[in-house]
């Protein structure tokens, strides 16, 4: 082979190798983008190619309109999204109002450019059970399991199969006032999601800012601009620190002096001047140590701040100690996203609502993740339907 031929072959081999690496890189990028897309996170490619935002917007519109109709007509219902983001609605209605309800559902479906299909029907002695599918963009977005009750059957109380008298179960006492919940979004400033996304939730929410995060100053500016309540997400030493050294100017440790604790909190207040309180970031080793927490809480009180115990460990003493020291306080009841998954966050919000309805109040902590914020947004009507009010965490202090 001539020298020219060898050069050409070598050049061709280089081009082929370059093409293979380029193809692998492109496939990898597309795959990662698709994973983000399926998780509900931002995706540059798939948000352009697939009209996810528009579909989600219409799903949200359908949910809002349907729930409004159910609430206005006092129709008992329940709903939840599955892992494929299909919404399952379950409701029961008397026969006299059934046709009117179906007409309204058809209207809502048309308004959201969808299609309503009756796919299954089962007739029983006292009721008929029907399964409707709603399709948006030619994909099933909702499954409606509707029970049509025959005359004389209540939607809230089904007829007893046995004629034997049963003792009524003892009812748990309900709180006298409207149950209330609060959402805290931790780690603000450490994620790309910022104040604008919290504003778009259109509910009271408290942002807890990491003082030394790379976007702390920027996110504080916009929190103030949008009038969103803020806290300090104060770093504290965790149990599993494994001998790691912590900067006493940035993290409270079990060895921190009073002067170091005070300087750290005052510095955090300068970074987050709109903060009215703080909660612990990690901190399991500190919050389970009563001697250290007593010193921390004394300074928190002197600085005019409230304290929320994030409860990152079962053995925390922080909340009980704060109450004893008359520091305004409350604690976390539910973590929304220790599993960062939309369906899990939805289930945690339902748990939050149940706790509030029993105790009168409950606090949830989550993070600025697309799946978490979408779960909060999609739960607004459910929370309202359950008679629960969303407030700022400062309104739940003890």
C-alpha cells in the first residue's frame, strides 16, 4: 500500500472513531435528558420535542375543574397519581345526580382538549360501578371509578349486609379549629430552582436558605422581591461525621464555643436578613445533645429567632428543650422527598394532611426539586377538599 493510501486509511479510522465517540456522547446526553424528563425535572431536549408542560398544564386544569365540581356538589371523592402520572379518581354519587355529573365531566374534558371514554361497567343490586378513561394527547391521563348508587342508598353510608346491631367505634376527637399545615423548602440557594418556582406554587411556603450555598445571596434577593417568608437552614454536625473536620465559622459542632455559635448565627442573619427563624441542616449529633442544644437555643432566643426542629434523628431533644426554654418552636412531622419521587411526595402530603386533621397542625419539609414542587402544586385542591388550611410555619409555633 502506498504512503498516501496508508494516510487516507488512518484518517478514515480517526474519523470513524470520532463518529463513534460522538454518537455515544449524544446517546448518553439524550438518555440523561430523558431520565430527567420522566422524573419531572427540567429537560432542554424533551421539553422542546414533547409538549410536557402543555400536557401537565391541561392535566392540572382538569384536576382543578373536576375537584371544584365535586366540592361544590358535595360529592365524596378520593384521588391519587400513580407512578406513570395517571390520576385515579374514586367517587360515589346518587342516581338522580349521576347524569348531570357526567355531563359536567364531559364539558371539562372538552375544555382541556381531551376525550372521555366509558370502558367498563358492572351492575350490582344496589349500585352500578363504571370506569371512565380520560385521554389527553392520545394517552390515558385519568381513570375515573364512579359508583352510581340506586335510590335509597347514601353515598357516605352504604347499607349494612348484616342486620345485627354493631357498636359504633370510638371516634377520635377532632381539633376544634381548622387543621393547618406548613411547607418548608430546605437547601434554598444550593439548587438551580429558586424563588420564582416557589412563587408559582401560589400558596404560603417558607424557604430555608443555606447561608454558604453558591446562590444564597441571589435567592435571598428574589425571596424578598416576591415577599416569600424565609428562614436560615443552619448547618450542624451530624452523627455520621466520621472524624471529619468542620469549619466552626460555618457549622455548629458539639465542640463549638458560645462565641462561635453566636458569630455563626449572626453571620447567617447578615446573609439572610429577612429570616425570622432557623432550622437545623443535618445536625443529628448536635440536636441529640442536650448540653450543646441548650447553648444554641439560648443564643437563638437572644437573637430573636424561632427554631424548627428538622428531626433528623429519632433521639432529638431540640424541640422539647426549646419549649422548656420558652423559645418559639415547632418540629417537622413529614419529610416529603427522602425518596425523590413524585408519587412518594404525593403520598407524604396525604400523610401530612391526615396528621393535621388529627392533631390540628403538621409541618412538612422538602427540597427544591421539580418532583417535590409539582406534588405540592398538584395537592392544593386535595388539601382544600379535606378542610385543611396551608399557612406559614411561623403561624404554627408553640
